[in-house]
């Protein structure tokens, strides 16, 4: 097999190839990842019979757990959307903050709503609310929307039970409860700086052009605004239930004797799959009272189709990471980092950042990077902080190869340069600030 610098050169070439295939040739990211993974395996000299097997092992290992989490989280998000629970949260928080502080309200809403759902799901869920807030207050979509996407992005990259963060927790053998606590300590000030504060700075400088998406969404939302919305307390309780269950599961030994039935039940309920399943079943009662059983069945069925592509990309990213590991790239990077004395937190951030820029996917970047860095990092630094540093790197410099870039551009009515100046810079601020706060936290824990 190929060794040394040539091995690293092949790995770098594979990332460049991903950029070209996805950004320039517009190849489906899943297909691009499969093609590049197999080609890299051949190039580095892996035995031909092991290449596909390694890819399948990586993809299957990730999807065996993550696919269930994605499905349950998406169903929970769908119940929030259909019931109007997200609208109830928005109206309540905006009333509490006041119209002059709507940018802070949107950041807080997104941080809260984004906990159980993917970035894309949360964006589609909240953008009608952002449109209504902008219309109601006369504020710019940049002022209202940037805090929203900042809140969603921070949670997506740093906070379990998001799938990439969960994979990183597993790879680094981190404690999920401690990881969630540290993620909140780092994530909240990061969201404040990259969201409301940055939006306040940019709103006077970036004026969106005509926005047909805004008019379409407002037209569609008008009839829905007349429906009865669920209560604020019950909606928030439903959203935070999986987080609470995971925390309780982590503290099972303090709540019940180890090895006892209550202890075992708490641990079971605290697993991400069980916690999200329980929250979803609870949502059928708390958020689904106005719907028939047939309607709830339709909601939970129709929301699964759009996540198929996301799920496959996650699996392919994990497969690519396995090829990098089995092909010797992981060992080569570890050796290089050891000789260069790169701090583990910075190494995790840097590897994830490079893959993020190459692929456009924060999820692929985080899942791949933790597979590369995990063999050495956990021995030298807190594994929980490694999760945060890797997640921070996975959020940097979103550009034209990222679907989130185009979501923001189209829905906010921005040009490509305006999107680069707002969304791309926002993501980079999140990445750098989160890394800085994580390294500061490492100095005191």
C-alpha cells in the first residue's frame, strides 16, 4: 500500500475531486462520495476485495444507528410544523422580547426548535415565521433571518442528538450528558455573536432585492394563522423531552442503584433512539389532538421521503471516512500531527474544516473528521471537547457547494455576493468563535 506523503497527496486529491464533482459537475453528493471513496481505495493500494467491504462497513455502521435518529427527529419536526407548535413558540417569545429585539427572539427560537431537527427541516419549519416577523415588524430579512440560521447551525454542529454530533460522541467515546452541557456553554454565546449581533451589523449594509419567496410563503400561511395553536408550555416540554431523557439516562446511577430495574429503564430511556421515540409518541398526544389518526399517519409517512438523500449522504460520508482509515490516511495524519505537535482540538477542527470546504456538508465533515482524528485525540484531551472542536470545524465557510447556501439565498432574496457576505461569514464566525470558546473551556475543565 502507498505510504507517507504520497498517501496524503492522494487523500487531498480525493477531496479536490469531491469539490469538482459536486460543485462543478453537479453530481449527486452520494454518488460523488461513493465514486471518490472507491477510487481512493484503489489509488492507495487497498486490496481490491476489501475496498467495497470497507465502504459498506463504514456506511452500515453509521446508518445502523443514525438512520433511526434521523427518521424519528424528522417525524417530531413534522408534528411541530403541522400542529403550529413552532408558531406558538415564535409568537410567545417575540411578545416577550419585543419587536425591537426580534433578532434576539429568532436566534433563541431557532436554538430551541433546532434541538430535535435537522438544519434543513428547521429552516423550512421556521422560515414562514421569519417572514411573518419581518412583515409584522418591518425588519429586514437579514436582521430576522441570520439569527435564525445561526441558531439552527450552532445546534446542528455542536449539540446531540444531532446525528453528526452523536457519531462524534461515539467515535471519541465521549459522555453524551457532559457533551450536551459543554455544547450549551459554548453554543449560546456563539449563537449570540454570529446571529443577533452580526445580523445587526449587516442588516443596514445588505438590502435584499425583491423576494418572491416571501410573498408566496405569506400567502400560504395566511389561512393557517387562523387555526388554534397548542400551548407554549406543552410545546416546549415536548421539544425538550428527548434532551431531558438523555440527561436523566446519563445520571441513572445517581437516581437508582446500579443494576436495578429502574436504573436499566432510565438508561434505556436515555439512549437517543428511545428518547426521540418517546418524545414522538408524546407529541401525538400533546401536539396531535386536533388531528385524526389517519392524518398523523400521513404526516409521519410523507416526511420520510425528503430525508432519504440526507441519510444516504451521511452513510456515504462515513464510508469515505472508513476508506480513509483502512487506507492508512488516518494513521498518516496522526503521524503528521504528532511530529508537528498540532494540538488535538485544533487538529479536529482543521480536518473537519478542510472536509467541509471540500464537500459542502457539515455532517459529512464531522463524521469523516472524527474517524480520522479519534485514534489519537481522546488520549490527550477531553473527548467531549473534541466533539465540540470537530463540530465547530464542520461549520466553516459554507459556499456554493452547500445546500444551505442556496436555501438562504433564495428564501432571503439575496444575490450570490450578498449570501457570501452574510451566510458564509456567519458560518465562519460560528466556527472560529466555537473553537475559541472550546479551547478556553479546555483550560478550565
